[in-house]
C-alpha cells in the first residue's frame, strides 16, 4: 500500500492520486509526513461523526473524526488529503467563484476586496481567493491549531488571524473597522455547532454599504425554520433594500465518507448602498 508523503509548503495544486492515496513530491527544506488515510465508510455516518484512520510509517494508527479539527490541523497536509482530495470538497472553489462573481457584476476589481474569512481553518479558502487576485485577507477561527497550521502551510496569506469564537470577539469588530473589511466569506463553518448565525449577522452589520458576502451552507440548514442560519438569511431577504441576494445555488459540496453526495447552497449577497 503506497504511503502519502506530504510536503509542508502546500502549493495549492491538487496532489497526484493513486488508489485513494496521495503522493506530493517533496522539495528541499520541507517537512515530510509519512502516512496513509483510510476513510471509515460505514453507512449512515452523521456528518459530525464522519471518521477516518491515519496509519503512520512507524506502524502507529490514529482514528480521527473530520470534526476533530485541532488534531487534524496539527498534521501537515491531512485536512487537504481527507477533505479536499479524498472527499473532493468543492466549497473553497465555489465560494471564491461566488464572491468574485458578485464583485464582477458590481464592477469591482478583486484587488479592492478586503475579505474576512470566518472559520478559515488552515487557509484553503483564503488561498483560492488569493489565486483570484484578492490581496487583503483576514482570518478567524476558534481553533488555535487552525491559525498555527495556516502560518505553517500558507505563511503570509492572512494579514491577521484572530483565534476565538466568532461571537463576541471584540478584536474582530476592531479589525473589520481598522482594515476596512468589505467582504465576508464563510465556507462550511455555519451550522453543525460551528459559528452561530447571529455572530455572522452581527459582523455583517458592521460592514459598509456595498459590502458583499459569500457563504456555503448545508442544504438542510438554509431554509427558514430549519436552522438559525436559515432564519437569519430569511430575515435578510425580507429586507431586500438592506441585503440583495445575488447568488443562491445548490451544488455538490463534497462526498460523504460513504461516497454519497452532500449538497450545500452557495449564497452570494450585496449590501444596499
Ligand atoms: C469545515 S471547517 C471549514 C474550514 C475552511 N472554511 C475550509 O473550507 O477549508 C470549519 C471550521 O470552522 C471552525 N469553527 C467551528 N466553530 C467555530 C466558531 N464558533 N467560531 C469560529 N470558528 C469556528 C473550525 O475550527 C473549522 O476550522
């Protein structure tokens, strides 16, 4: 069984794949981790319980849930291997395309966007935005390991990375004002006991007229009555002068560990002038 050799300086390119395993060719000066990953493909695994086993070169194994973010981010390349590569997560690309699509419709150059990445993790979404010309990126995540991983794997990507629950972090409000944030993105970090919708809405309220947001939310959580985010989006929709919904698109977010499609809705919106 081939082992994965994961390079620390992840260059954003999709790793070569063979039989569900990854080989990233190392280059000089990079830290290499030798492991394979096997998804636990039992039927009916709840999304919060989806798990996999990591087998290391020394024979040790470790069972982790995808939502064990702290440990997952500690292992270089593991989040990308499981979520981006094996489960083919499309949300980072989708959210970047949605935000840039709204910007293009408004005649805004990507270089003028100043984006707060909520639940940023180790920077996969930020990297997609940077590839599309966004210069100013600020991140926040409740996991200190996420910030550490972003600094380790994507140094210099974020101008600032605030660790803390997205609700009630005063530093975030200060950053929004001082860095002139005019966009929010949040990929896969609303719902499932992650970021509360009210926290997102409070931050959105701080942004100036003409601001934009892009979210990806599980399709079961996006309708009114189904979750706090569904209710919050409905409130925004009701006040159409305040927030215009430009994009509302169901898409295949990723596959489950059992190989079934998980659909999310990508939402792109613009704040009224
Ligand atoms: C599914 S991951 C998505 C990461 C990243 N957006 C991406 O697409 O690669 C969800 C992220 O939300 C973060 N998170 C969960 N609850 C949070 C909270 N209350 N405040 C801020 N971040 C949170 C987790 O630590 C994790 O990094």
